[in-house]
């Protein structure tokens, strides 16, 4: 068995008690502010059969305009549904 390289002693480690600043902040601050809850949006997976070249063109189009493909498809589906 190997010898330990050193032993931790009070000479090597300075131990200080925890400060109570967190407790003081909680008691002196204003009453807690109610945080509004976020609306959870659930997504479903959609599988499409699409031509390879069309998918590649669509990916490039989305990148050039700062969209991700999901956002762009959601907008397109909504527009189609609103127009018909």
C-alpha cells in the first residue's frame, strides 16, 4: 500500500464558519414575488416522406432566413389551414 503524500491538518487548511448572509437577505427583503407560471407547449413527432433535394433546399432556405425547420413548417401549415 502506498504512503499518503500529506495529511490534512489545521496548519494546511483554514476553516471558517458559514456566513449567515443568505438568511439575513431572506428576512430583510420584501415579501416573495409570485412568478407567473409558463405555459407548457407539447409537441408531437411528424414524419414526412419528402424528396431529398427538396429537403436540402428547404434546409438551406431556413438557414438563410434564421428559421429552424420546425418553426418554418409550423408557419407554413398554419397559413395553408387559414387559406382553405
